[in-house]
C-alpha cells in the first residue's frame, strides 16, 4: 500500500497513472474546494481551474511546458490549460487542492533516530537541502513564524529530525542539512545512514521538498541527492530558493541556474518532478507551494481512507 502510494505520487509515473484515474466524484474533507483567498478572486488565474471550467485558448507556452508539467491526480493531461499552472513552477493545480492556509504551527519533537519520530498517521513533508540553502528561512516563511526552525541550526554537530505540526493535521519535518562545508568527514557520512533510514522507513512521508539554491549553478551533491530519492521511488518536489538573487557580473541568474539544473535532471527522468521557484525575502512562491502541498496531502489522505 505504502509503496503503491509513493509510486503514485512520484511524478515520472504520474501521467501514465492519471490517464486512467477518473475525476474524483466523492467529496473529501477540504479536498475538492479551493481556499477562498484563491478561488474567489475575480481575476485570479486559478479561478476557472477551481471551478472546473475550461478556458478556450491554449497558448504556445502551454504547449511547450506541457512536456515538463507535473500533472496531479484527478487531471487529464490533455485538459491542462495555462491558468491551471501555478506561476513560477511546472505544477498543475487539480481538484485535490484545498485549504492551504497555515493557521497554527506547533513544534512537536526532535528525534535523533527515525524510529523515535511521532507515531501517528498524519501526513508529512520533509524539507531537505544543503546547509545554507535557505531551509530555515523557507520553513519560517511558510508558517509565517519567525524562529520556528531555529531548533535545527547547529550544522554538523547535532543531527535531529524536527517535527512541526501544522493546523493540528499535518507535519513539516526539518531534516539535517547535507554537505556542510566545515563539518568533519564523520558528520557528513552520518547524514546518509541517518537520513536515508528516515526516507526508506517513514510510512507517512507524502513528499520530500528538496531545496535547491537557485543563486548558484547546479551542484553535484544536489543532483546526487535527487537521483538517490528518485531511484528509491520517493516522491519529491524541487523547491528553488533565493530566486530573488539577481547576480551581476559573471554569475548566472536564478532562471538560468534552474534551467540548467532541470536539464541535468531530465537525463534521468521521463517526466520532470514538480518544481517551484521561491524567495523567503520577496514571498515568491509561498501560496503556490502551500497549494501544491495541499493537493498532494489531500490525495494522500483520500488514498489512505480508501
Ligand atoms: P539553512 O542553513 O538551509 O537553514 O539556511 P538559512 O535559512 O539559515 O539561510 C542561509 C542564508 O541564506 C542566510 O544568510 C539567509 O538570510 C539567506 N537566505 C535564505 N533564504 C533566502 C532567500 O530567499 N533569498 C536570499 N537572497 N537569501 C536567502
């Protein structure tokens, strides 16, 4: 069951699966309606997608990105139109998207072994990335609480899995950063067995948010990590951080770095995993990422209850 679900959330297999998935008929708590803040705005780009209407025009850009889109459960890839694609991402918004507001967040516990993690069946998203990628900033920015993610800010020294409970119903999990520039070799080696154990055994893991710094060119360690997750059938979303950083001089711009990263990943995937651009400074991508998480979560919930 778990393996099946993970495979279903893994994008390389999605388009195949979704063609055969019927449009969800039954109502699921918070799954088939969009948050008022999004769907009820008259000019909101997602409004017609939320109501299930199909806009007539299909632009050239949609035709192009269609080849790399992440199409979620409940959406026929042939029905995707521009206004269903979340800006700054390849993610199509589908009928499972629901409540995406963060009302409250509580720190639950720090675990130093995967088997010490909370033992309940709430779905969770794991945040993973190189040290300094902007993980703490992203977590604080998602939950809009300063210092929520400070607990884990001791790179290379303490390796802890930190669980934060959001809206009393799902978890954000802060995992130790990898690739610490100054960490001793032993700390770097520990990361793999420690964190890999979590990925392979955590039954309630809906998806890994793999954070990639868009202000620097693709890094081998990030590509290795993404490939390892892919090989192990672990659902992931690439969350590009620091997309506000427009480098002058020789440095490449975030959009170029992202394109290069995705190009390198393309060699290993028939279809791109979902990806999204964010900035903890400008707020870019926050609402979109929360919506994406809501649709993965609601789909996961609906599969669990079936
Ligand atoms: P962590 O080690 O992955 O938890 O990274 P932090 O959240 O501590 O961020 C590392 C550094 O990157 C800090 O100096 C942050 O201010 C900076 N940073 C984080 N997010 C962003 C962002 O979106 N844009 C920019 N320009 N800097 C960021």
